[in-house]
């Protein structure tokens, strides 16, 4: 009897065909009754998924609303102004922060507002004003966690100005 050399890829082809057949058999089901159940199950899963997604979004909005309601007025105002700052509206943020400091001079957010005024000037490349505002933070809020950072910024800006004038 003569031996035939089968191509090396033939067993892989057979395995691939068997796997595809199994996938098709499982996904289509056996008969019409099983297909109907599969369709109903798919609709239920879709409804559950969509319902869960909506619930999640609704819960997130409710949590944000609840958090805002629990927030002190000064914190809520500070966060509103901080959004301007993050959006790069530094001139407007400076005005709003100054009004905030007039309205809430004893707020726990006052030192943060003062720091943001200084850094707004820094972003606007008004370095002299930035240095003055950082110094104001150090003078008015010496125990602030931001005082050390303000001093570092002053030192940096002064050395930056000196390099620029040389």
C-alpha cells in the first residue's frame, strides 16, 4: 500500500470547520421553540442592560445633586469659580475670586481662592501681579497648606524675571 502525504494544514482546517459548526449550532439553537426563547431572552437582556444604564445615569445625577445640596454655599461658589479657572478664563476667574473673598473672607476656601488668583496671573504671564498675590496668600494665610507652594512660586518667578532681564 502506498502512503499518501497529507498537507500539514489539513488537520487545522478540519478543526476550524468543527469549531465553526459548533458555534453555529449553539447560536441558532435546535428548533423554532428554542429560537423563540432565545429571542425573548435577548430582549430581556437588552431591557435589563438599558434599564441598568439609565438607572446608573439617574443615580449619578441624583448623587451629584445630593452632594451639591449638602455643599456649603461658599464651597459651591468656590467650585463654580474654579470651573472658570479650569476653562482658562483667568481674567473672569480673578474677578469672581475677588468677589468670593469679599463675600466669604473666613471661608475654608479663601486661601485656595487667593492661590488661584495668583496662579491665574501667572498663567496670564503677569508675573509681578502673580508674585504680589502669592505674597498676599503667605501674609494673610500663613498656616495654609498652600503657603509653602506660594513661596516656591515667588522664588521661581523672581528668578525667571531676573533671567529674562539679563
